[in-house]
C-alpha cells in the first residue's frame, strides 16, 4: 500500500525478521527502510528520497501515524515495526550468524562510532564491529576493503537512505543488508533515555522524546501529529 505516494509493506514483526533471514542468505545488496510520518512528509518535497524508499527491498511502518493512516483507507496494519527494536533484532541476528557489521556514523550525532562499538560489544563481545564517523552530506564511503555484511547508518532521513542507496552499485562490497537507524544507537550508548515501556506500547514514544528535547522536537512533532494526519485525511 502507498500513503501519499510512499510504499509501506504490511508485515508483522515476525514476517519482517523472516525477510531479513532470507536477505542474508542471498549474495545481493538489500536495503531496508523504516518509515514514519516525517519520512512521508519529507518525500513529498524530495522526489529522489521518495524513489529510494519505494525502491527499497523492505519498507516497514515505524510510527503510530502509519497505523492510523491504514485505518483511513479501510486497511489494518499488522504491526508497527519500531526502528530501534528492529535494529536491535538485526544485531542479535548478526551475532547469531557471526556476521561482521559496519556502522556509518554521523559526525554530527550524539555518539561517536567508537562509543557505539563499545556499547554493542558489551552485549555481544564476539561480534566484529567496524565503522567510521562521516559527513552526512557526502556519499563517498568506500566499503570495498571491508568484510562487513550488514551496514547500519544513523545519519537520519533522508541522508542515511541516500547514502545506502549510493552503495548499491559499489563493486567488491560484501554488504548484504543495510538499514538506516536514526538515533537508535544513542539508546545503547546512554546519550538518550528511551521511553518507558507503556509509552512504547501505546505509540507515544514521540511524546517522551518531546519531554526530553522540547526545542529540537517541537517542529518535528507538529509535522508528524498535525500536518501529516491532515494530508492523509484529505488524500485520495
């Protein structure tokens, strides 16, 4: 199904993880995008970003607004696949399968990639983790000499999706699976405290983030909670 021209795949969390398992068995570069209302609004003004999302191998619904959008069109979304939770599930899979990972980390982010690596290794001490702190406005990452098979990029939208897409044609890359993770790793490093379980369960994690960063979050939340529903309500 498409919402405002942006594809959303209707998978349960279990089905999404099964897709990940399938992708990792193939010798191809697969891109996963977790989509929230902000992504969809950004895509209205950025055709390149919209095309990248729609060309992704898996487009998962991340955000309570997507669930309500499905209802608007008489559909039922099987499950919200929260980006942070799905990121940690992929980490678990990488550890189980002994697959090296690479972290493309924004040099403007709260956490350095070295901090992220340390936090991951505290949970999975045998996981092979490499990475770099990068400029989110440049797409010149060279992975041809890396052994990593899973790529995590935390540039934020649309930069992380554009970087990942640019790597699809890179020769000699061993990457099989790539996903944009936004600020998910900041939970691991302790730079951001995650919302209590009750907020997560009822889809109000965005409200918790607003309490933590009111100035930074106000405009984003207004767009996601007010502008997005209005656009969906009056769309055909």
